[in-house]
């Protein structure tokens, strides 16, 4: 029989930082099973002053509904999952590119 132990939340991190005419929020949540495998995750980049779509979430990755998804400005698409480190790296690279894009526009 399988274990009935619930996944444990090992990362619950949120930080706010100044960005283009306001502030941005980076959110990371990760749950692991008893064998230290990532079983649930939520990565979100929220900039409420740029959009009200999806509660200000510009970009996000999660597996909340049992499959892996990428959220971008209110649109959702399935993504291939090659492990949490890969998804996390992709997320943070996209956040950096998005920030560079709108911060460059706000300078001009």
C-alpha cells in the first residue's frame, strides 16, 4: 500500500521589487513528497500595475490542475515537463527578458 503522507511545502517565497513605474512580485511555492520529489509547484511573476488580467500575473508556471501549464497574460498553454529545475530556469529567464523589455521601454 502507498503512503498517505501529504506533500510538504518546502519553498514558500515571495518578494516585491521595484520595476517599471511600480513594483513586481516574484512568487515561488514548491511541495515535495516523502521521497523528496517535486510533486507540486507554482511560479508566478505578478505586476499588478501593468495588467489586471489573471490578477496581475504576467507569467506563471504550475501543475495545479494535474498537468504542467504556462500562463502568460491570461493565456494558458500546456508545457513539456523535464523536471522542476528546468521549469524554474525557464521561468526566471523569461522573467528577466520580460523585465528588460518593459524597463527598456519605460526609459525612452
